[in-house]
C-alpha cells in the first residue's frame, strides 16, 4: 500500500474530523500518501480529490461537521457508478480507501472491495445503529447535545406545569431517545423498536400516565420521542385536548448533528482512524472497525452488515421503571 484515500459519506457526525485527522497523521507516519476525497462518493466520481498533509487537519479535532464535506450519491448505487469509482481510485493511485459513514456508505465500500480496491469502514453515525460495534462516532456528542437541550426545556416546562414532547433523531433506531430519556429522567420514552404502529393506543397510554402523575402532584411530564415514532406536534395537540394539560412539542432536529465533539468521541474516533490505516497497511480489505467488549476490533464487512442490532431489553425496562 502506497497511497490511501479517505472520505466521509452519508449523514455527518461530530468527531468525523478526529477520525480523518488520525487517518492522515497515522498514514503519513506509516510512510503513505494520503488523499482526501471530498463530498463522499460524489467526490470520488467527480475526482474532487486533494493531497492531505497534517496542515489540512490542524485545528479540526475540536470542530463538529466534517472538513471533507459529506454527501449522498445516487449514482454510486449503480454498478456503472461503482465501476467508475474503482477506476478513479486506480487512476489516482489509491490502493486503500477508508470510508467513514453509516451502513449505506459501507455498502458502497463493499462494492469497491469487490472491484479490487482495499476498503475499510469506520462507523460514523450519531444513531448508534451499526450492529457489529458498541460504539459509533458522534453518538456520545449527539446524546449530550440533546440532553442539554432537554434539560433546558424541562426547566421552562416545570415552571408552566406543562407536558413536553421532545423529538430527537433516530429514524430506525431509538438509542438517542433511550439514552436521552434515561439521562434526563423522562416520564415516557418512545422508540421505533418497541412501537407497534398503533398511535391511538400509544397516546392513550401516555394520557393515562400523565393524568396519574398529575394526580400524584407531579408538575411536569417529559416525553422523549424518537424521529422513527414521530408525529410529535399532532401528539401534543391530542394529549392536550384529552387532558386539558398544556402540551408542547419541540423537534430538536439538526442541532444534534453539530457541535464540538465530546472527549469520548474524539478519542474513540482517533483510535478508529488509526486502526483503519493499520488494517490497510496489513493488506486487509472489506473490514469494519468496531469497538466490542472494551476493545477496538475489526470484523468482515459482509458479516458485520448482516448482523441485526437490538435494543437492550433490560435497559429499556429500567428506563421505563425510572420514569414511572
Ligand atoms: P449512511 O452511510 O449514513 O447510512 P446513506 O444510506 O445515505 O447514509 O448512504 C450514503 C451513500 O452511500 C449513498 O448516498 C450512496 O452513495 C452510498 N450507498 C448507499 N447504499 C448503497 C448501496 N447499496 N450500494 C452502493 N452504494 C451505496
């Protein structure tokens, strides 16, 4: 391996920069040339590629977002796009590629590996929804950002004796909601994994819980709702109509993707970036870097992507118990 490339793809996540920085610095230290591919697979197809030096990553470890930019690229989902991507890698002399992104981005990396380009995936997603790893870049920061916002909403909600619904990110996975819910002592936590699609039933349960708590003298009621359950504004209206208790919905949205990463995210992302380079140096391809049982590790990409992630039932049970 003489030259490696690095790109960030799909949804951005805080501390992607820490991973990029480690890829660059460890790559250079190992005697490799490092090329930055900007805007994900789009940049690969458009040859938006720059030579990276340590200078490019200076002052990046504390910055949110991704200095390489990110994008979605439909063309890369086609066999022609993928062939072209592999061709560009060969033309540019890139014989190893680090892809920082979610499972969609990993599927692109898998295709490139099949076409003979050594690729390593680093899990970069605030959603924590990659089954083969207990840690994904950005989750810790996103949870802390959302938690701080929820604490603030809770203050004003208590003053006005309101019920609050705060919608956090997580279309397919409720980890942000579960963690924020536990961390803020929420009364209800709604996640897609345990939602059967019956909204009237769910709302009825919340209404009964809210009325029970009011009867006990509780002055607020915080509901953390995952994006995958959604419908927060409608839910607020219906709860207010049914209970007479003022109910407000807040959708936190993209603020959860931004901000300066936590120490944990910076350190883990740095380790994963370094690990990915060392896998490429060892001639490995089609692997995902993960963190399991207290250790950084790697797993075959096909195997990793085939795994299914399940919310820890015990954690879910305790979260509900604590919010009772
Ligand atoms: P994430 O990586 O965060 O899951 P996406 O699912 O949007 O985000 O994927 C990011 C990009 O990865 C897509 O825009 C596309 O370029 C590429 N990609 C996603 N799925 C595939 C696939 N099945 N085959 C090839 N490339 C894919």
